């Protein structure tokens, strides 16, 4: 950090007036906003990998020279451990699409236009950006090859497939994997492969113009991969009609550089969609099944639905792999994934109602109106508080930036592991004994971030695992929600 501050002084000729951490990086790099006395800021980056930093700096300067919308590199330390870049906006495309995403894929016209505007720029990076690019500068390698593809396919096999109730023959599956890897990497449609082209890596400025960031993992590769990565992100829930319209926009933009047979393009794209879905299921399996991160677990069902649709369209030309995936998508995620491992003959008809509260200690612990004297009260104040940082002060534990802050920090996850064990044991005992009421409360300083996150996740955990009624109240936000018994009609309505 001291090195970054010194770099800023060399750039601005004064120390920063304020420094704010930015969460959300999937790598080991740390991001900061460094402000001057007039409120103007630049982005500071500290990373342990000199090679990764070097790749970003090289690519950013090359793309800027091509006139592409990427941040300008403002300064680099001598050892390339840290650098400064232009601040190109404080709102990611992912955040701008939140309303449509949370509405189950019902995107507004404004959101749809942002998507079209973004994907129309992709061919510029892939082809104009590839012109004159020294791919040997890319990190960790110059191009996407069969080894890369096999790594991702085995990631799917070991981190997801093996956690499911699916029997398969390792050798036969490996043969189809190797053929898929050859087919993926044999293509005349080569250019710059962004590798992580997704809505979180697109920033919007004050005029909603897209700017592209976090391309340091890019390399030479197929044009199809980034299209599949962008349009088949499971959590986005893009309806098929919107996907097809966005593919049309991409093809029109691509035709500025080369001839395109639209039908042939769509046909080959499906192969990359298949690969991309297997790749993300591997990531969801690891983050969900092993690290127990709830939003990854929740991403698995939509990813499986995407895979099921693809199979129905005949997009898997590998007989044994198709057989395995048919079994996987027919049976659905197993107990290891969906957190429904506990089953009891009394669970579906159990009359147990669990009430869960988030609250501020400044306003007192919630009262138990059932007359049972209350239940568990958990103090979240020992965990890292996002409310200490300006970007999160107006947000709550239901907002994506706060969720990412807490989960990447990790303290709240360790805290909840113990809570889940206590809660599971208590719920199972109450179900067995026919009790009808149980209460959990989570408190923190303001009742806004950590307690809200914890209460929300325990409610989702208990409802998914036991199918019981859960009544959730975020007291200081005035938010109430009911998770109906799974034997009832799902309501999702407020109390």
C-alpha cells in the first residue's frame, strides 16, 4: 500500500486526500479509489503477480492506441507490483442490469439497449484489438489451447459432476472431453479472446458509455467463446429471444471486419455454449459445494436449465458425454449441491414456523411475540463491517456489492458455518418433537449490513433444506418476507 501511495504522489504531486478500498476482484489483486482534494479520483491496483500486472498494462496501452474504450494507465511502479489507471465509472453493467435480473429476466428497454451497446463493441476488441498485438505478452499464456480446455472440463468433472448422483465411465467421458477440446481449439475464427467477458467487467460512465476492464487474462482464441460467456451467464437469466437479438447485433458488428454466415455462426456457437456451461458448473460446484457460498449454489439450477435447453436443441454431438449430461439434467442437483440433505417423513407436514430477524443493537433485541421467550441471538459485530467504507454506507446486506464484500472477505462465511450447525440441529429436533415456533436474531451496529446478510442467508438455508415456513424480518429496513412451506403453493409475498 505504501508503494501505491508513493506512486500516486509521483503522479499527482501530492498525497491522496482520501483512499477507499474497492471489493469485487476475483484475483489476488486489491483495488482502491484514490481521491484528490477536489474529489477527483483514480484507481490504484496492488497485485502480487508482476506478470499479471504487466499483461494488463501492455494490453491497456495497446487497446488505447487502437482507440478502444479502456482505462488509461497513468503510472506503473518500477517492479510492476502496482499501477494507477483512469477511473472510467463507478457503476458496472452488472449493477445497471439488476432490476431485470431480479425480475427473472424481464429486462427494461433501457437495460436491453445497454446490452446491445456492449456486445456491439466486442468485435472491435477481438479483431481490431488483435491487430498488431504481441500475444507473447499475455498472461498466463499466449493462446487458448487443448490443455486449457481440458483443465476446465476436468474442473467440471471433479468439482461438480462427482458431487452429483451420476454414475459415469471415466475413460469414455475422457475420450469425449478430448474430442470436445480439439473441436473448441480448431477454428479459423481467431482473435483476441477476452476470457472473462461478463457484465461485471464492463463499467458505465455518466453517459452510459461502456468501458472495458479486467482483460488481463486475455489471449489468442476463438471469437465464439466470449459471445457464449456473455450471453449464457446463468444468473443473468436472459430470455432466448433477447439472446438471439444480441447475437444478431454481434454478427452485424462482426461483419464490419469479415463475411459471416449467420446460420453457420449460430450452429458453431452452440458448441462453445456447451463448453462454457460445463466450465461455469465446475466453478459453481467448487464455490458452492466446497466453499458453501450461497449465491453460487443458487446459480446452479439456472445453469442446469440452460444446459437442458441446449441438449434439447441437439447441441452435444458427443454420444457418451450427452448420455452423462442427460442423466445430470434429468435428476437435477443432488443434496450435496442444493443443501437438502436432511429428509424427515414429518418435514413436509411440519407446522414449525421459524422467525428470523436482523436488527441494530442500538435499538434493542427484537421481542418474541409468540410467548416462548425468544431463541438464539447472534452478534455479528465481530466480523468485518462494510459500513465503515463510503461505497457501502447507503447499501444493505441484500445488495450485490455488500454481498461480494462480505463473501470475499470471508469472515461472515466462517461465522455462518457455526450458525448453520446450531440451527440445523435445533430445527431437526423441533420437527421431531412437533414444536411450532423457533426464533433466530442477528444483530450488528446498524442492523444494515452484516445482520441483514446473515438473517437472509439463514432464512434461505433453512427453507431450502427443510421446506418449512420461514418468516423473515429485516427490522431496521422495514422489510418482511415469507418463505412458505414447500408443501404449500410458493408465494414469495411479503407478510
